[in-house]
C-alpha cells in the first residue's frame, strides 16, 4: 500500500467512528481548525448567521439541525458529510488519525511535564480528546516513556459535570 492510500485509509477510519451530527468543535477538529474558524467558514457559505444560528439555507440543505429549544450555540449540530464537503471545497482536508494521535500525545506529554506559563493540566486537556483516540494516545505515551495516561474517569467526570 502506498503512502497516499495509507493516509486515505486512516482518514476513512476516523470518519467511520465520527458521528454524523457534530458540534462546531468536533467538526473543526476533523479538519484541524478551531470551532471559530469552522463557524466562519460556514458563515461564508451562508449556512450560519452572525449569532451562530443556522440559516434557513443550512437547515434546508441538511447541513444543520437545532438540537435544543433556542437554536443557538451548543444546541446546533452540524452534518459531517454535508459540511465536510463544503469545507473541502474551500481547501480544507481531513486530518489523518495518526497525526491527531501524535498531536494529542505531544500535548499531553508536555502538559504532564509542566510549565509555569501553562495553567491547564493534562487531565483538563484530556477531557476534550475524542474518545476514539484514547487507547492509541495512551499507547504512544507509554512508548515515549511518559507516565501520564488518559483515564476514563476523567472523561466521565467531565460528562457528569456538563450534564448539570
């Protein structure tokens, strides 16, 4: 298998475990961009207004759905396929799974070592890691000799706290 086929296979694996409806954060993460940047791209497409709400065009295209009562912020979910196609026409490409694992591993390892200029802990950052990457990131951390591991407890505590 050539390198390009390997990257495509890895991208398809990431997309296979990613749900169809995503937050802007999760959608942007697939393409290596922030939620803010992802939102601006959807705004340029005419699918998101300045207040972060999906436009009628986005709802009609199946690009967005209101998951909550007010149709704002976290209550809006975006369709991975429809929005992904649009982001790709703007030049964005999905990141490979191996690159995501490498980036999370490096970040968590650096946070575990500590720095006086960084306020966040490795556990705090690990709360935002996609769950499908946990095992691979933990394997890489071990291979690099880092003692830190992402625990399911940390991820569950975050979900419990956000449910309040």
